[in-house]
C-alpha cells in the first residue's frame, strides 16, 4: 500500500459524509453535550470535564473494548492517533510503544493512577496486560512531567479498572487461531453510594507460532506460545458524605516463550502484583486523597544451555493529591509523591540496587466561557541523579462557538534505568558491557499548537508539535553515555463524524524524528501513518472495522535496514440477545498482509476469533 492509495482512501471516507444531511449526522450540540458530560482524571490528576482539558486525549471505554474484541492493551492503543506499536510477535510478546515518536521508556503507564513498569528496563509491556477488568483507558499525548515526573515525556497511558457505578457482572469465553483461548469473568456488587466490590479473574493461553522463522539458531524453530492468569480486585466503602475508603490490586502470572538467538534464553516466567489502599476526603470546594501502594515485577528467564536468572523490581509509593476549588472558574492543585525502588538480580548483583524519589507539585486550572488556562510546576529529588524541575503551561481560546485555538509548552525528563546505570560488567564474544552510574536524565522541551472545531457535520483537531531532546542515552558499545540529541516534529489530524448509523474516526500523523548527531531517522518511527476506525449499529448488531497504514521505517540507527510500508485491516461483529447474552467474531489481518514491525520477527497472518459473553 503506497501513500497515494492511503490519501485516496482517507479522502473517500472524509468526502462520504458531505452528501448526508444535518439530521442524519451527529449534531455539534449533541457532540458538545457528550463532551461536557464525559469526565477524565489523567491530564492533571484531578477530575475534569473533557471539554476543559487542553492536552489531546483519547478515551477508550469498556463498550469499545468489547466491540473491537482486542486481546491486549497494545492492540487497543495502536488504533489511536499519534501512536505506533512495534511487536516482536503476537499477543504476549514484547511490544514497544511510540507516542509522538518517543519510545516506551518515555511514556508513563499507570493502572488506576499508580505508576507501573520495570525499573530495570524502564517500561511496561502493554502486550502482556489483559483487558478483562479494564473499564476504560485514557491516553494523553504530550509532556506531562510537570504533573507526574520522570517518564511522562511524550504521553501518559492510564488503565482504569475501578468500577464503582454498578456495571453488570459477566462471564466470557473465546477461542481462535494459533490454539488461543480465554476464560474469564467479573463479579460486580454494590454501587458508588453504598460501597462496591468488583472481582475479575481471567485465563489466557495460546500455542503461538514461530515468531523468528528466518533465525539460523535451531532452538528458535519452535512455536512461541504464552499463558497468563490475571486477577483484579477493586473495592470501596463510603463512610459518610465526606470520607471514602478504597482498595484495589491486581496479580498476573505469565509464561512466555520467545526467541533470542544471542543468549539461548527463550522462556520467561513472570509474576506481577500491585496493592493500593487509599482514602478520599471531599467537600463542596476541596478534595484530598492519600494512597499507599506496593508492587512487584518479578521475571525469571531461562532456556537451552542458558544460565537461569531472576530479576525483580519492588516499589513502595505514597501519593497525596489535593484540589481546592477557589470559585467556579479557578482550581488549585498540589501534592506530594514519594517512591522507593529496589532491584534484585540473582545472576549478577547490580552495582547499586536501591533508589528513591521525592517530589512536590503545584498547579492551577482556570476555565471560563471563552478562555482556558493551566499551569503546573514540579520539583523531583532523586537519590541517583539529583534534583530536576519541570513546568508546563497551556492556554485555549474559543475563537467562535465552533472553533478553539490551543497552545501549550512543557519541559520533561527521563531518568536512566537501573540497567543503564548499574548493570554489572559482563563479557562475551561481542565484547564487554557495563552500566554507567554517571548518566544524567534525558531532557526535553515540547511546544504545540492546535485548532479544534465542532461543525455541523464533523468535529476535528489539527495540531502541530515540536520536541527538542538533549542528553539522549545511547550505547557506545561498552556502556551507555549521554551523547545524542534529537528533534521531533509532527502534525496530527483527527476527525470524527457520522454517516447515518456509521460512526467514523479518521486520523493522519506526519512524524519527522531525527537523531541530530547523525541526521538519521530514529528507529521504527514511520513518517506517515493513517488510521480509520468505523462502527455500525443496526438493531441488535454492531460491526467494527479498523484500517491501519504505516509508512516506511528503519530498523537500525544507520537507516540501512528498511521496514516496508503495510496496511492492516481488522473486522469484528457482535450480536446482542435480549437476555444479556452476546456472541462475537473477529477476523484480524483480513487481507493477510505480510509485514514486520521489528526486523526478523513475524507478525500474525490472517487470524480468527470467536467469543461468547453473558452479563447479569
């Protein structure tokens, strides 16, 4: 698929609504009402109406997750504007997330507002997070380090499992290609007023397929499967009109087979858990919450002729958030964050195995009929790399009733990982490698402008951004050093419209991500990408179609290993019975496209999936 064909496809889909009357399309008033009623929590760590959020934000709710029949968080995210995903195989395999051209390590991943991810690798594997129990996903694009600290450089992904509004209980089962199947269910009791308990349990498994068929290593010739068990518990109890106590947690046990021709390690057993307890105090003009969290990410790797090793990350965190509503237009926010990481490596001890981070943050939000302003500042003090200050400013003006102009600027930093700082000296046929304790965080600044519109037949957002990155961490062959600079520029176009009973979202992203020290493109970032998501509701049926185009990318820093452009089409359909039963089917990679997102790693061919769900 070339760019000209993509342009024709997008133009055809955009022009299709022009022949429909206003009565047949969703009116701007209806869209505005929906925006006014939708509440989000991720942008500034307080609950806000969607219309008041200046940063670009995407929301995927439980209904959408069920309709597209996705199997992992990464499969959901790849449909969204500004997001690219590189998979080393299918579900369960490692997935690298790129938001606005920055890697997974530059995207902060939260579960219910709590930071997750490995302190050793610096990122969370979103392909391994099941979707059962997830109520919604909020994705912010742009720098949010002034709100959250390190990692929130290019965006924030908040996976929300809290379900206090009494959604139905459910049981679900499904099966499909590659010997995959899943069994799961959710029990929901109570409501937000009196208290609630939600328990989700799920089991997923797949025989997989050979993800590296061209590998010369004979141990890579097998199929690479996975199994996963997942448990989510969420509960809350209102003590009176002011006090609410909450607790939530999750546990995941996963076994993954993969290919690694260099070390012989081709299997991993991991255990992840997180437990959080929190109190919330609410009055008419003041909200305060205090949360204590403990989580662990433990992974054992082994294989034929390889030394078995276990690496675990343990984190304890305290978060205190406050929101003072000065009046109907002005809110002041602030709080304190603290966390401590401890890493254990059974093969070779890290040269240092603990670090802690304390932070204080302040912000202000101002919204009136025509103007919106926000500002945030944050100070982080880390035992490994010292003090860092970040800030973020934004403003919006309603030019007319239909058009809004937004401008934002923010700074951010990305802390080095434990592996980059403290990995013990290790030698092999390739030479020797060790961590560098003298690394400093990567620093960046991002500016963006956008025009948003709500017209009679469609809504849109046209945005442009530029990021400058200093002190980029890169390997010199024997260790990591701060040597690189990068400049990332992009344009985002997102439009949403209805044609009768069909709802469309069409997006196009232009991305120019350069390593300024070499003039080369950053690896695995497509310059051109386009997406079209459509849903059609008729009687008891719902149909969903997803089209994804990714342009040419490079798999290496020298830009010699080219990853060809590709197009991917998925379709899904669901029939809803009156008694709470629904039956669904999905065809992934409908056109049976052969493509790679990481060189040498095969992606799934055309695949099929059927499921049944009963809600009660």
